[in-house]
């Protein structure tokens, strides 16, 4: 069991008081995580971890230093604070450093669910068994994870910032595979374990695996494409990371730099950074203890300003949207809770409107070729199908693609009417529907 929010808050305040610097900040992260992993239709691993870390940022004039520890006794905590000060003494000066932020009102949203805290090894094993059964009785093989995390973050600084919050998450994934080259994928993310339906998740992956058996070949070219929410989430991750952080915009490494207020994407695209949504998960303040603000990024295709933290807000002369990452941070502020507005079209209606194209369940091994245009290269995986005359027909082998996300999102033909919460690998969560895009560049195919 992790320490409480109040205990984390007290620990953060103690670390600030122990830091002999002009300014000090402490971030306490208390984590209680457990994971059940299965493969070949059986559970093969069950692990759990509890840990509490303290990260201290010391400020001496325009110099900053950071040190961290997971030893919480007085001597170890004092040594950590002194190490942060020592690091600050030898750090280069940043003439534009504005100092640590002042306190601001934080919106409190309850994101701790008792059902998730009670989601123990037995409960996870039952969920995994229910997922597996959907593949097993079809003669398929299932692999995946059922994970539970219960964490608290507290942040304090010498200006009076005092923020603390607890969060619970459940995340499950399943890959179902057959003997004739077919595979299917499904995932689920949410705050409340009581809302998790493992049978439905297993069924979704197993049905995709059956349907994708004996895949065929596909010629390179530009295809209309229906992207399922998980594939859309991958595109949004890169769009947010490369395009909507203040540092990238200031360095003119973003496609929106110099174009705020212009119509750059399809009018069907409205994208918001919104950690305050009732449908998402995670913290409602950033890693400086500043409140996260609902931030419009794209409104009916018109791009708006980026997300900021205290440093970049001061440097650019704009409001702080509350999107600082833990210090030291070479990336600048980044959006972590993207929300793409739903449309009015079902996935079946999207497919029915396509004469010849592709349906993509998810992407795999995606890398960046051009950060400014958000040009991505990677592969599809676990459920790629040809669409012909408005119907899903032949499954196809995983394709390779090279595609600018900016160009793709400039040619949106329809937006799905149902949104799904998808959790990227590095934290955060995207609330996204399916998309029908007019063109996606297929460059080759896996063997």
C-alpha cells in the first residue's frame, strides 16, 4: 500500500525546508503497481512493486540543480537536498529563468477508485482467465497483460505551492493469434476496475484474429483508410509531442510555428488538451504544482497556441497552461491528455463509404522522419483489412507506411461517433474516435 496524499504532502514540504537554496521544489511520487502477464493461454508472471521517490530542485540565482532519492529517512533526504544544491552550483546560468511558479487554484477531481485499489492478484487472474477463454475456445492463443496502479503525487515549493492528488488506473491488453497468420489486438484503460469487462476485451481481439487469418498482399500506393481509435491515438501522440509544445513552437520545429490562427487541418478536426475531462485519467496539475488548463489546440481545423509551463509561459509572454514535465526536462511542456472531438459517423458507415481502401486496427514501431510535418514511418499490426465496395474483404499482411500526420489530418472525410480512452506507453491518455482519411501512403509490406 502506498503512502497517503497527506503523507506525500508532508514529505514534500519537509524536503523543501531541508534545501538550503534561494528557491526549492520537491516532487514526491508514491506508487503501488501490480501486473499480471499471460501468454500461450496461461498466466506466467505476477509482479508487484511499491516505491516512493523524492525529487528535489534547488535554485541558486539563475542556476538550477536536481537530485532524487527513494530513501526517506532524515539523513538520506537531507543528503538528497544537499546534492541538488551542489548540482545547482556547477550548472550553467540561464538568464531567462523566471523562478519557480507561485501557487494557483487547482481543480480537484476524484480519481481514486476503491474497486481498483482492491483489484488484487486474484481479481487480475480472474480477468486474465476471462480474456484468455475468448481465444482458447476458438483455438487461438492469447497473450497480454492486466495491470493496476495506485499512485499519489505531491508537489511543494518555497513560494507556497502545495499540491497533492491520488490516481488509480487499470490497463489491460490482449493479442490473440491464430495458426494462419491472423492476429487481433484490443486494449482497455480506465480509472475504475468495476467498469472493466475482460470477456468483451478478449472477444474483440479473438474476433479480429479469426477474421484476419490467411492475409493477402497489397501493392504500394495511396489508399483511403479507416483508422481505429488505437491507430488514431498513435498519430495524436506524435502530433502533440512534435507540434503542440511551446519549446518546439519557439524553436520553429513545429508545423504550427508562425501559423497560429490559420486553417491547417480539416475542419472536422477539433483537438483539445484536457486533463480535466470526466472521461480521462491522471493528474489535474503538472509537475511544478501548477493547475492544468483546458487548452484548445485545433478548433475546426484552425490551429491555436501550444501548451506551456512556467518557464515557457514567461519566455513567450503567454499564460501558463500547466504542462510542465518533471525537472530536468529537455523537451519543454507537452500535452498529456489529448481529446479529439467526436463526429457523427459510425465505423460501419465509414467503411460503407469507401470504394477501395484499408481498415487499420493499430500501428507498430512508428518513428519520425520529419518532425516539422510530423512525417511518420512504421507498420500496421494485428488487424489490417482491405475495403472494397464498402465492405471489409480480404485481410492483408502488415503494411509499411510513410505519411505526414499533418497532411493526413488535412484530408479527413469522417470522424467517428464513439470515443475510446487509449493509454500510450509513456503515460497520459488520449480520448479519440475512429477517423476516415482520404489518403494514406503505403510504401511496402512485411513478409
